[in-house]
């Protein structure tokens, strides 16, 4: 196959770069981490700890993005730290969830993701 060689003269209008919002940053983190979660989910061997850790962080990011989408101030959202239970309850109070009842899997994941951070700093 022969290469195609050409020249072009393109004029663009004014370009701007928008500031990344905290909501968009949380969503980007969740999307990026989901790729790793998918890899771990189909990997042979023992990946349960890493998979659970990523799932907790993804859930945290998604809940924070949801709160920001519903007008909750950034300082308040950041103040929840890694407290998935609190984030879920705040989303539920805003009517920002399809079902406000916390599923068992969220309850368990939240307990592992919050203090004393069992998945991050395992004490054996």
C-alpha cells in the first residue's frame, strides 16, 4: 500500500479549555478505575481484596459526583471523606437515588471502605 501524502490548511475559531469540575473529576476517576475492576473481575487467582477496594472507591466517586450534580456544595461533599454510608444517606435524602434503601452490598462495601480502612491497611 502506498502512503498518502497531502497538505492541509485549517483555520479554527477561538479555542477555549473549560475548567474540569470536581464532579467531572470524580466521574473520570470512576470510569478509569472501572477498567481495572473489569480486568480484576475476570483475572484468575486471588483478586478479591483489590477488586473490593476498587469497587469501594468507585462507589465513593460516583456518590460524590451525584451529590455535586444535585447542587451539594463541594466542601460538604469533600467532608464526607470515604464515608460511603453517609454519602448514600445524603443522596437518598435528596431523592438522588432510584431507591433510597441501602442495599446490603453497599452497606458491606461501605464498612470495608471506611475507618479503620481494612482494605487499605490490613492488620492481618
